[in-house]
């Protein structure tokens, strides 16, 4: 007899179905794995043996082979434990004791020595793989329910009779397949099928638990009066009882130009390069930007869930509810950490649908900065290594920040700069023209001078609504104003408007656009800058609730884009 169960493995950034075949063979006794398995899979032998023996299922003194197919894919993960245990149980107990076979379900969970199911990475890609493979359902750890709950609200595939089950213990999984269906009444699991998006929690425990075990306070809502023992480290899987307050713009003093820029950034999701002296508020502004951004659309949210599920054991609650992610890697991070590898996503993919903040931008490695060219244009990144390649989504809002010179005080009114002009030119040259050209808004933040500006934002009786709420409302209204137009063009944000639709979106002829730009621009714009200017002007017009782009909208967009061309001019910008 051969027992067949299903699982999955990550290969080149996507999930691939893996079939496990368990069989008894002649030869020396022992449990052996074949099919290109790694150390993590092989370590699962002892976990599976211990979990089964705790349930009274002993491995016979015979040669047992578990084959992982397809063999050409490397399998090196801990989530195969559950599939191996179910396959061996089905093989050893005989098919007659099972009400339905496990071969049409996908199993993905790590096992503890006592049979407890632990959460795993990549449960979202595995779930989508199970649906696309035509399986009847997927069985995972109860603690992976957050990702699946978020995912169910996003997928638009037909899911009739597809079952999503999350259990706490191996015994519960086995009882689900046994003929004694009455045992299911005292189980603990969540279950979803036939597109029923409400998750049902029904308390139940295996009847063979003879003694009461110690449990964590955080799991009393999951287990019954005689719960299984849960190890202390599993506390991290529960949401903290208190939530930190999100930082926002209510404590910042912002002038009119910065307020307009924030509205335009949030409306069109445009990239921005912040410059200014130390303490001018570059990092403060970047860190507070997520507080005014709209929620991710369905496509970006689904992609973000897949990427974060691959990287993190548990996704954040904010991401589950569609809030854009915010990533801020250190400037000494490696290229693999930012760009990623074929096996794991990097920071640029983890920021998909949200913000990637690169503080001290010129301090990053030159090759790393240049590697941003394709993602900023295409919204995805293709990673190619010898024998492996992976393509991942990377539609981000880039916020770069830098000083004007290595010491930071070039052009300051309160401190003198100690840098030579050669040092300043070298510092600016670390950001190439093509990279600066791909950034829509170049914004210089004003230096704080005591006596000329307020230090703290003040809320008056006439201004009860804070800046954050006002900005959020303005951005939502601007997006709603242009939503019908963008829907017809099949785009999400104004940054995605293609070249052949630009003139239609701005409501001007090409000659009219060129005449206005020649009038308001101090120097010629290249083709990429012209495209960026038109997209930016479209967002400025949306903030102004204008159906067509006007001259003042183009003028504002040109001013923001011209900053990049000034810096590329070199000597003239530095005052030489």
C-alpha cells in the first residue's frame, strides 16, 4: 500500500505542489526520505516520530520510504512535518479507518515533539497553490489564521467546496479524517468553505488527554478546560494587549508647499527626494507619511500578503487590514537585503504597495542605488542567479533623503560648511542622473531658525481637526475625484499612467503642453522628465479638483522636477 499526501515548496519565489508518497519496502528498518530533501526536512524525522508515538502510533521495525515529488525541486523547510505525519498515519493505520483519504488536501505545518502544530512561513502562497492545483482544501496551524482571514477577503477565484482548516494538534487533524465523526464535536479549529468568510471557532480537545497541562493565558480563548501544554515562546504569536499610537503629522510644522507636496504624493503615489540641513524634518516627514496614505488596492494587498507571508512567521495586523507597509533599511544594508534573493524577498519587495524609505541616500552603495532603476520604472524586480531566478512585485513609493553635503551644512544660515567643493561634488555625484530622473518630486525642506518659525504645531479652537486628518481627507477626495478616469485607463494611481494615455489624461494637446513647459521651465526637459511632469501635474490637478490640467499645475510639477536637473548641472547648482 502507498499512502499519498500533498504539500508545497517555494521555488523561484512561487509555491509549487509537492506530492509525498509513503510506502513500506523490504530492507533494513528505518525511515528514509528521497527526492532532493534538505537538512530541515530530514530533521523532521525525529519530530514526526515523537509526535506519533505520543499519540500511541509506533513506527514499525520496517523500512519506510517517503518520496518527495517532483525530485528536481529542492525541499528544505519545516512545514513538511504535518504531511509526513499524516501520510505515515494513513499508511500504518490502514485505509479502512479513514472516512476520506488525505490525498486531496494540502498539509503545511511544523510539529512539536508533543504533536502541537506550529505556524510556518509562506502559508499564503501555499493556499493559492492548493486552489490552483484543484485540491479540496488546505490544513495548517491554527496560528496561521490571520493571513488566511485577510486573504479570503481579496481572492476572487471560485472556492466552492474548498476547505480551509486550522488545527492546534496532530490528533485533531487525524480525527478529522477518521470514520468516528462524533469525535469532531470536541475539537478546536477554524474552518471555512464554500466562500463563507466568517471563521467558526469550535472548542475541542482530543479525548485521550489524561492530565491537565499548563497553558499560556493568551491561549485560553483557544483551548478548553484541559488544554495541551504550550511552550512559552508561542506567546509572540499573539497580538499584544496594548497598541502603540501611530505617529502622524499633528506634531509637525508644515508650510504650504510641503502640505501640497504631501497631498500630491498620497494622491499619485509619486516618488520623492527630500533634501535639507540636519534637523530640517526629512526623517520625521518620511516616518509620518504612512499615516495619510490610502489603503492598498486588492491587487497590491494580495501581492503584499504573499511576500510578507514568505518572509515573516506572522504578518502584522496592520498589513492584514490593508495598511501600506513601511520599510526603512539601514544605509549599510547589503544588496541581497535590499533587492532580495531567489529564495527570500528583499526590502524593496517587502515595501510593495507601501513606502521604502532610504535615509542618507548617497551613503548607500552605488551598485545598490543603481539597481533601483528597473523597479522604479516597472514596479517589479527580476532576480537572476546561477541556476535560480525569481520575479517579485515591487511597486513602491520611494522616499529618499539626503543632506546637501557630507557634513550637512552646505547652504545653512546657522552653521558654516567644512566641506570642499570637490567633496560636495563627489557627494552629489553618488546619485546618478538616471536615478534622480526617475524621482518625481525633489523637495528641499526649510532649515529651522529660532525666532522665525514655530517649534511645535498648535491646535486652535478654529482648527480642531489636526493636520493628519485634513491631509487624509484631502488625499481620499483627490483619489475619488480621479478614480473614474483611472478606472477607464485600467490603472491604480496617476504614477501608472502610460505614455500613450498621458495627453488624454491631462486634457491638452502636445503642442499646448510643450509651449507651457517652455514658458515655465528654466531649462529643457528630457523625455523621461516630461512624462514625470505630466503625471505629477495630473495629481496636482486632482488635488485641485480640476478635470483638465492647467498651466499652474504644470508649472508646479516642473518646479519639483527641475530640482533634479539643477543638481545634474553640477557647477552651476553649487554656485561655482
